C-alpha cells in the first residue's frame, strides 16, 4: 500500500506540473498522449486504493487561472465532461441511461481541441467573453474575443443569454500563418488559439484568424429548449457558427459506427478534434439525470487516441530531391501514433529547424496527418546532452558546395549528383506521371549501378535481355517491365508535363499548363509574362518553367523521348466543351467500388467537368463512395446533389 501511495503522490506532482506548463505558461512539455497516460494511471490507482490527495488533478473541475487578466466569476459553472476511451465504457454509460429512461435519443458532436469560452449577450449585444478557467472562475477576454470573425457582436435574441463554445484555429490558417511568419512559430492549433486569445494585445488575436464554434447554452432568460437539436437550431438562427457534423440517433450501433468513422477520417479535417461528445437529446431527461460536482451525468466525451505525441530526435539526415533541394529528415526514437510505429519525421528546411528550435537528443512534438510522414511541430524539452544540428555545407551525395535559395539548400550538380538523377527517374515512372509499373526505388538503384542508367530517356532503350542479367530479374518480370515502358509511350499532355519533373510544377500546375498552352510546342516557348497570367502561377514557378525549357541538358532528354516514340495525347477541346459534365463542379469523398480517385477525376475532366477539393455553394455534384468524410455531411446541409458510382456512370452513359 505504501508503494502505491508513493506512486500516487509522484503522479499528482507530475500531472500538476504538466497542467501548469500547458494552461498557465502556454508552453506544454508533454504531448496529449503522455498527459492522458499519466492522468488515467493516477485515476486507476485512486480508485484502487481510495487514497486521494486534496491537490489531485482528478478532483479539479478544470485547471489554474492565469493572473494576466481580470478574473470572471461564471454565473453557471462550466463543468468538465466524464470520459470514455473504449466502446464498452461508452456502452455501459449508455445502458445505464436507457435502463432508467428507455427509447432515448442521443446526439453526437465533435469534441473540439481548442479553448473553451463563454459569451454573455444582453439586449442582443455581446457584453462579456471569458475563458473556462477552472470552471468557476475564468479570465475576461472580451476585447480579444471580439476580434474573432465568427463571434457575432449582436444577435436577434434580446434577453440575457450565455453561449458556450470553442475558440479554434483552422489547420489551414495555422499552416498559412507559419508559412508567412519567420519570427513566431505556432506549434499546433490548440496552443495557437490559447496563446492568441490569452494575449494582452487584441491586435495579435485579430491577426491569427481564429474561429468560434458554438455548442451549448448554460443559461437563457425566459426561454426553454426541449432538445439539443432545438438548441443547435437556435444557435444557427442567432448567427452562431456551429459544426456541420451533428448526429441524432436512438441506435447505439450508429453511435459506435460514427465514432469509428470519424476516428478514421479526423486527420483529413481542417479542425483539431480529440474525440466526440455524446449527449442525451431530451433536456427534461437531462435535468432528471442531473450532475455530479465535476460533470453532467447526461453527457460523455469519447476520447480518441492522440495524433500528437513526443519523441527524442536521435539524428538528422539530409535527403537530396530531384531538383537538388535538400530536405532534413529527423531520425526518432520509435513511438506509436494512432496505431503506427513512427521512426522518422520531416523538417521542411533549415529555417524550420531554427524556428522550431529542434536539436539532436531533444524531445519534440510530433503529429501525424493524412497518412504521410509525421511532421515535427516544435521543441518540447532539451536536455544536458542536447546539441545543435549542423547546417551542411556540401551535398551529402556528391560533395558539391551547397547554395542557399530562400529558405532551402540546393545541390547545383544537376547532371552529376546520383541522388538527383535517381529521384528524377523514380518521379518519371511514378503513377501520376508515366505510370511505368515495376520500377520503384530499389529497381532504379539497380538500373543506375548495373546498367549505368542516368536519364529518363534511356529507359526506352532498355531490352529484356539486359534486365534478365540483373539479380532477381527473371523472364516474366523483365518482360512485364519492358511492356510497361512501351505502354507508357502514349501519354496525356498534363501527365507528360508532370513527369518531366520541372521544379515547382506539381500535378495541378501541370494540368493548368496543359489547359492553357494546348500543346508541347506552345509550352516550351512560353514566356514569363504568358505564364504568370495563369491563376496560381507566380514568378518563381514561371521562372522554373522557363529555365527548364532553356536548359540544353533537359532539351536533349525530352527530344530523345520523342525520338524513342513517346507520343503526347492532347484532349479534344470541342469534346470537353460539349461533354456531359461541361461546366459542372464535382467533389469526391469516400472509396468508390470500382473506380480509383484518379480514374474518376480523369473521367470528369475528360468530359468537361472540374474536380474541387472542397464543398461549397458552387459545387454541382458530390460523388460518394464507402466511408465518406465530412464533405458528405456538408453536401447534405447545402442540398447539393449526391451521386453514387452507379448514378455517376449512368450520367456518363446517358
């Protein structure tokens, strides 16, 4: 027992320290996952032993209040929510309610990961805004909150009302801010919104482009709601921004399936969430269920596993890309993020390392998003053995002295650096380029070392006999690769442009170039003046394109491609203009039964349509597959026509 008490005392001290750094100093030293592990271990030991210290964080409604702002006493306590971390835990809570009050409907909403706020309106005007603080006393941040674009300064309802919600920073706004600023780096969206609102200068808050999502009404004068659905509609009617995501159901399986679906898709959202909130819909039943001293009995937060964790940087290596740009890659102590073991994370450039204060043997914050290699968000802690990362002077592959171009380092040896030559061949063969099957990184290494392949045009001079001489290359494999190379000779214009690997030209830019210049002859003669008038092409991209086509080394390569029989397929403009999807805007979401995302996009574009990544009032159709994302719900809200794959193909055939 004494040993367990000592563990509890140590955990109380640790979790309180974490909370102090996070809530008071706005400088977290551990990730959400590390905090949750310590907190729930403490909770488990307290339940097991009954030994609870008076300063235990499990006995708090919230946390400490900063002394930078005037205190605000909440008229109605802003309580915390009880939490579940598994479906069985959630079902146990659900069944307790259903046993006592059968046939209840429940609502499911996002659990935002931002800064909880309470707004007071009198006579239709915003008169006060405060942080949650410890649930009873918060901080008066009225001047700061008034700068938030989605906080209405006046509302139609003229009596006294308190609106509860979350201050958040869209992830797109966070990225935009960090790209534009070189003095201040915002580590993540949650810290960004907390630091922005709890800043004494409202001008700084205004510069961060924050949002406020409303979800609750702790108090309203002379007005009663029957359900959460009615409450949400009232918020909408009174000019408040609410989340598009909202589920109402009396079926536990739907709640469970919704949790799994959102957990799978949350990395694609433009907002940071750390779970879902499940509430009893009927407010009369809520009042009967009541509250504990810390949380309501009628609501529960289902917590997802954290996508943000911490790990130690063991080393940094510099990778050389096809354009000669060097990208730093951090080698990490292995760490689990949402079920995947992560050993590497990206650092964008040298300036990124400086701004994020990353060092060898330092503890850093990591976040995984969109299934790509995780990104280092910033420094959490440094230690006695932490040391500065050395900025390279020479190319790690060929030894050429590096050149600074803006925030990036470049190897200028474009015709002799093995890393650049290999990366160009890999890019040329990739799916969105020439789509030469069977040629990947290790294959290119073999071709480079054994067959002395140096440029992409040489692929079309390979023979099956040459390939059969290579290790593990039998007759069938060699034949398949040669056939795939031959098949690639007929290639759409935009894919050919992308395959060339022109600096700063991605898939979208390649499509824009193909659309505007119609054929290769026009494109290679394009001037900077002709290029910059195209939307999203600026002077830097334009200069990259002009430089490429004026370079004799690259001229020789693409001319040889044509000599070897590469044939560009140009789209029939008249066919596009008169296509079944002419002038129609599509958005794709979910996994289609038979078509890949690229195939569906090509069909739409070949028939005159446009594919957008976001749903708006300009969208004509949303093509929906299995497990669609939030775009599906937004389409429903905007009454946009929704198609499944069969309906989509039927339109095409008709």
